[in-house]
C-alpha cells in the first residue's frame, strides 16, 4: 500500500537547484619546532650536621643526715607508744568487766525450775474472759456437757452457772471456757475467705470440735455480718465432755437412722464425694436485729452413713 492509498494523491514537488561546489581550503602553514629545554643545574650537597657535645655527668647527691631519735614522752613522743597504751587500757577494762560478770552470775543451783511453770501456764496462751487471775466457776468446775442450739451453745458444769455463747459474741471467753472444759488448748489456723463477701476465719480446733471465728475488717464487722462464727464436731465426746446436737442427731448414725428421726430431715443432698448432707429446719437460718440464727446439718461418710460431721451454720432458704 502506497502513501497515495493512505493520504490521497500528493502534489508534484518542485525540483531543487543543484548545490554549488565548495571552494578549496588553503593549506595551513607548518608549525615551528619548539626550542630544546636547558638541563637543570645539579643541587649542592647539604653540609653534615655537627655532633652534639656530650653532657657532663651530674654530681652525686650528698647523703641525708640521719634524724635524731625522738625522746619518749613530751610533745614529740612516738605514736606507737600511745597506741599501745590505749590497747592495754581497753584490754584491762574488758578483763575487769568479764571478771565482774562471772562473780555476779548466779550458780545453776540457784536458778528456779522453769519446766513446771511452762506446763502450768499452757492455758494462758488462750485469752481469758476477764483480766482477773482468779478462775471463774465455769473454768474450775468439771464440765458436764456442751449443748447446741440455733443461736449458739451452752456449756454446763457440775457446779456454778452455765456458760452461754451466742454466735455474735466475742470469741475470747468461749475459747477459754472450752479449753478449760476439754482440758487442752486448741490448735489455730486461718481459713481464707473470698476477700469481699466472705471474711477470713480463725479456726480453733480441739480433738473432735472446731469453732470458726471471723476476722473482722473495716468493711465487715461481727455486728453486721450474718455468720460471725460457726461450729462443727466429729465426736460425741471431747475430752470426756458430751457434745449434744438438736433433733437427736449423733455422730455414727446410719443414713436410715437419720431419716427415721422425728422431725425428719427437711432435705438430703447427695454430694460429689458420694456422701449425703441432711438439713434440719433450714427455715430458721436468719439474721434479725443483729442476732444470727443457724440451721443444723449432718454429713455422712458414705451413701449409707455413718454420720461423720454435724455442723451449725447460716444457710437461709
């Protein structure tokens, strides 16, 4: 395909005139040759340095004159003598002190026997109900029993007034009375709460009997809490003192015997361990006018018993 096919017919171009021939250039003149450089003059050699004159040896220093020895005493006395005097004085004072202590120390035969006193003061590790050193009648007379109720427990004795403890009472008197009744002080430990709605509890445990007393805080006091204390026991007697629960409950009962009690348990709840928890009169758990009232529960050691633990605590329905 030609240009005419694409863009149409093209006009005829005019003929260009022929170029004139260029004039010939004249040849350049030849350059003159450069003049030869003159050779450099040779440098004169440097004169050798004169050697330095040797130093004259220094005169030796004259020997130091020996110092005159200091005379003892006076303002220029030896420090060593002064230090030795101080050391001797300190040692003399120490010897006098040791001899004086040895002379004034009592002999072993004059020391009182402490073992009997330690045994006699074991009961003092538990706070007493009163500051008086004279024991109260409840701590001197033989205990005849501890009987539980919804509001606490009562410790009876062969002579004297019974001691009654309510759940909101301060624990010191109760711990002292139970210690005297059971004949031995309790062990103590802390049972942690949840840090908000349930406080920590100090647990006083005798062999078969435990009393849980709350640890009050700034936001949770005994007077304002529905469960300031609670208790459980795992034996019908502790230290020879009978422990009595309500509804005829006793440690060692079978599950069938518990069901046959009058009144019968209000409920029984199977537990993950395979035991059963029987509840008696759960409606009486309350907290009115600052007075807590608890229900009683019995936990078996298996599906058929026997009853291993009896508890009193706050469990509203």
